[in-house]
């Protein structure tokens, strides 16, 4: 009600001023038309500028892992047998089989220190539990806390209610004071309208009552004026308090929106990391199963199948390696050999999973051994399960983990010229045509790159250009695609 009354007073004031000074009103209207024309011209200029701007896509740098896919040519051939795997790092106390010996599944091959095995088993159980918790947390993601925004909204609602209540109370006080004025005026008018009384004593008494009524009227009018001032002051104070609460609510809403964006980014990075953690968890469980099986067998490694022991790589008094030896099976076993270049060799390790392709067949396998070469590369070997493998060429696909980095972004964001490697950041700046997206060049150091992603040493904040439909340069105005 107060708002409508205020608008009505503004409209009445404007009409009165326009009637009082029509020439000034016409000049003000002309000024308004001028600014409207300027606004149309500005919008037209912005439209022309926007049509010629490069269109870019942007992304945000975030923590993650860099993987590098590689392909190698391999050769499949018969070898001396398939590896017998054993948990790495266990102290060998004795060998119970000799090279060339025919073994049956379950026959003892080597014995390990029981105390060291028990400790390794306990540590592996703890690691599996830790990875399970980490994987669950990473898959769950994060959510923004909206409690502060909820509190701010509740306080704003209360402030609005207080504004309305204050206005009602003020109006009630004013109406009460106005009623008192009306009553005092009525009494005064009644006395003032009476004829002079006789005798003189009666007239003196009437005049005395008239003076008292006049004083009462003046007091009532003063009380009305004070009630109106008090109501206006209280209304203004309540409105200011409500405005403060509205500002606080808006600030809380902005903070919540930023927190929601950060939570979404953190969730995306966390869920991406969850894939890596899941792979680590799977490997940890496999090692735990191997340790548990060894402990259940009294710390003795047993032959996993029938065959002939063609190689034994366990030495009493030394720690075990991942491959205990080679056990030739019936038929012709197959081994795959392939070469890794220097870059791939830095990332590969025994146990790295690869995909082997030959004649339309594709299987997963793990690298069993790596042999360094003089050129910095490595020769890798891995066993292939029995099957229709043909001796000869095969293709090997690897996906190598280059590590975890704090600042990862699409590789398309990385630019290079004669002055070095850089990225373009998008900043909003004020121009004659309003707020514009402006490109800022920032030199970066690439730490790792692969599979469409790159990691940089610098801390990047704000949008980073990942693609554009036109050549770009620092200082360009651009349009950001949603």
C-alpha cells in the first residue's frame, strides 16, 4: 500500500511539474529521445562488432591425470613357458623345485619368510581398505552447502514482515492521532459557534472553555504531526534494515552459486580420479589375493598347473620379483615381444595392462618383463594364454599413466609461436561498447601431454580458450560459446 501511495505521489508530482513548466518538460523529453537514439546506435555497433568476433569455446584447468596412448608392433612366438607370478618384495627362504623338473598343480616351488609374509598381508589389507574408502568418496562427489543462503532468505522474509508490521503500526498511530484532532476540532467548533452568553460570568466561563478547547486542538495537531514523523522514521529504518537483509541474501546467493560451480568442478575431477583409484584398487586386491593364497598355503608357492619348470628366478636370501619363473605347459606356449620408445618406456612398468590385436582377435594382457635398451627404450615381453595365436606380427595398444597434475586442460588450449608456448585466457573488460570478452596471453610450461589433455606448471584461473573458429591474437574481442 505504501509503495502504491508513493508511486501515485510521484505521478501527481510529475504531472503538476509538467503543467507548471511545459517548456522544461519538452526539453527533458528531447533529452530522453537523444539518449534513446544513442542507445539504439550503441546496440547496433555492438551487433556489428559481435558478428565479426571470433567464436571460442572455453574450459577450466583442473586437477587430474594425464594418460598417453601408444601403439607398438609386436611379435608372437613360442617361448620357454608362462610366468609364475608371486607378490613382489617377499624374502625367499628356500627353493623347493629345480629347473627342468616336471611339476603337477600344487607342487611346492619356493618358500618365503612367514613373518615378512604376515606383515605384507596386513599392509596390503590396510591399503585395500584405504583405496576402497578413497574410491567411494571420489565417486560420491561434492555438493554446495546452501545453509547460509537459507538463513539469509529467512532473515530477509522476517525483515519484509517487520516492514509491513511497522507500517501498519505507524498508520494506526497516525489514524488514532488524526481522530483525536478531529474530536478536538469538533469541540472547539461547537464552542466557537455558540452565541455570547449572559450574564458576563457565563460568557467568561464559555471563553475559558473555548481557550481550553483551542489548546486541546493544538496539542492534538502537534501529536498528529509527531505521530506522522515517528511513523515515517520507523518506516525508513525498517526499509533500510530490509535492504541490508536483501543485500546479505544476494551476497549469500552469489556465494552459493560460486560454491555450486566449485563443487561441480571438484565432483568432475573427483569422479575422473575415481577411475584411476578404481584401477589401483583392482591391482591392490589382486596382490592381496595372491598374498592371502600364499599365507593359506603356509608361505609356500605352489605350481599353478602341470608343466615343466623352465626358469626359476627366486634366490634364497633375496626378495622375490614379480615373476618367480617360467612353467612350460602342454602344447606350444606363446610369448609376445614388442619395443617401447624412450617416452613410452619412462611410463611403462611390469604389470602395465595392454591390448593385443591379431587377425581380428583382441585380448587384455599385462607386461611381464622389461629390458632396457641403449637408446633409452625398452623391450617388453608378456605371456599370452593358449589359443589360436599365429606366430608373427601383432599390434599392441597401451594406455600409460603420465601422472597426476594440479593443472590439466584440453591439449587444444596449448598454443605455440616463435615466442614460446602459451594459452589464451578470457577476461571481461569495460569498453565503449560495454562489457567485452578480451583475450589475454599467458605463457605456460607444459609438464605432460597425451590423449587430448595437457598439464601445465602455472596456476590458471578463469576461462581458458580451448577452440576457436578464427585465428586469435592477444587483445582480441571474442564471443564465448555456451
